C-alpha cells in the first residue's frame, strides 16, 4: 500500500497543518530506538544463555571492585580539596605556586609509586622490612602484591590506583607546611623520593601482612600514622630546615599572615570531608556491612573535631575562628582514621573532640617554637595522627558492631584490654617517627646541597607566583578592583 493513501487533499480545514504522512512517519521514527533496544536485549539474552552463569563470588567480586574504584576516585579528588584549602590559607601572591604543587604532586607520585613504591610496599611477603619484586606492575601474579586472584581478591590495577591515591596524600601534606618559601623543584624532588622510598617502606611495615609492625599487633586501619604522620614528620623537618617566612616572627611576636580567601579554604575542607569517606570506607577493600559503620564513625570523628575547635577558640579568643574550625574538622578526621573500624560511636566522638582541642593548642605551640606552618598541616596531620594512633590502644572496643564475636578482636586499655595494644601503638609511632625524621633530614639536606631549598628573599617578597611561574592567580582582577576602590574613595572625598 502506498503511503499516499494517508494523504489528504488540502482544503480550508487542513490549511496550515502538516500532511498526515509526516505525522505517521514521525511515529515510525520514534519507534526505531525502541526496536533497536529490544533487538539488542534479545540478542544479549540469547548470548547469555550460552555464557557461564554468575556465581555469588563473581557478584561480590564485582561489587568489591566497583566500590574500591569509587573510593579511589574520592581519595584522588581530595587533591582538589588540598589545593583549595592550601590556596585559600596562603597569601594571594603565592596561590599559583600552591595550586601547581598540588596538581603536579599527584602526577609525580603516581609515576614514582607505579615504578617503585607499590612493589616496595606490598611485595616481599617473606620480608618484614620492604618488598623487592614486581616493579612497574610487571608481575601478572596478584600474590606478588599480597592479593588473591579475582574475584576472591581485587584486580591489581584497582588496588594499585587506590594505594597510589594514598601515597599522593602523604606528599600533599608536606606542601602546606613548606608553602610560600620553598623552591618548586626542591618540593617536587622530595615528593618523588618520599613516595618512591620512605612512604612505601613505612607502609610495608604497617599494611603488608609480613610487615614487622603488623606482625607485632600494630593497628592503623586507614593511615593515621601510615599516611598522616608520615607526611607530618616530613613536613615538620622541612619547615624547620626552611625556616619561617620573612616577617612571620619578630622578637617575641607572631605576626599574622592571614590567608587570602577563606571561601576557597572552606570549599577545600568540604571536598576533603567527602573524600574522607572513600579514604576510610575504601580501606575495608570490600563492599560489605562494615563500610557504612566505618563511614559513620569517620563522620562522627570529623564533626566532633569541628565542634571542639570552635568552642576552644571561642572560649580562648571570645570569637570562633573559621580557620580553626576548618583545621578542627580535619583534625577529627585524622584522629579517627586509625581506629574507625575498632572503636564504637562514643569512642569516635571522644577521639574527635580531643583532636579538635589539640589542634588549636598545637598551632600555638608551633608558633611559640617559631616553626612556621602556613596551613597548620603539622598540627593537623602529625599531632592528631599520633593521637589517633594512640587512641586505638585506649578506645578499641571488642564488642562494637564490627568486632563482636570475631577472632583476634582488638581491645583497648579502657575496655579491659590491658596495655599490650597501647604498647604496640607506641612502638609503631616511635619507629615510623624515627625513620621519617632520619630520612627527611638526609633528603632535605641533600636537595638543599644540590638545588637549594629556599627561594631568594626578593622572590619571596614579590611572591612565588611571579618568581617561580611567571604568572598571577588573579591577573588584572585585583588591579582593576583596587582602581575601582580608589576611584570610589576619590569621588567620596
């Protein structure tokens, strides 16, 4: 039948209307995607009949892989949070430098961790000190990296990506403490060596099944020591060797050098907040009932830290300090990271509260010692990382929702566990601290000898954006704003 039978001759009632043929044709055109979907689905179902049926292990393996991949992306996105936080806390003339460091560091650390660090950290199942095989992800045997074969274990690629994100975080911590006066190349080289050598060695002790700290009972679920204290020790040594920013300390006075953009810093805090759910929740390395519990204890620790820092500064200074609210939040997250799996809800809140108070006084103590840390990284990551690791030996509850009825449940001093766990935590803190101080002193001094550490005085005064990068973060905007303000003042007068 010809389509012309559906046409009608134009008359007064049809004038201005489209011929019926076009309406019929549009209906058929709309059906084409639907027919395509039906055919594809039918064909897929027919092929699936001949494929191997999925087992519960296959499904669970896929879920585990998907969750850890999502968690890795969340942790990688924390680099944006660190960039915004550090950029906001620093002065306007150094913003490009801070952003460039945070962007470059993840690229550098990923390469360093792929080539050397990952194998040092996770291979060597018979070595308590460091791994020594499978460099450049060259081994196709997951057992080399301490993994079971998929679907019982994670694919090596996913596991590597997640761990590389952690390595990048350790290096980023250093960035804030040495900001506004370090040479760009010197920081880049230190980050490369930190994530290729130091972080993986300490990580092997803690995270590898054969690591000597792991074997003797040290517990650090997601890295209060392994990530935050490692970065914090390196930051402390770097800040001391660099010296304070010009004009920061005069006689017995601490001269304020406020950050240029608190909106930017607050945004960074919120990004880190969300990313921490992947940081801690992903450390379960599986999609199971433990993940929501871990995320909740993580959140309780963070919000408790924010409240404690707010009240502490409010009582001390008669005003709540936004910068301390931000750092109190991060301090709570750092503190709960080690014990998020083994503590109960009350323990998580208490750990966060103490961390929020500690970070306020730690910043003041560092200033009294004339250790200049523009963003408070040492107070947040080192001091509260140590506290969170110790807290496991105090607040680990063998009857919490995740440990109840399990073998080898961890019990802290306050839950009838005695002092054994606390001693293990102290040994781990001391061992990692001693190793990182020795490594950091040697590495910083070697870099200083070859490249120099600190920019010249004029470059520091002019700003690292111009001296190190030849550009400004707000080129034209600030000048035009200043001119507008000047014109308005002139007109008012």
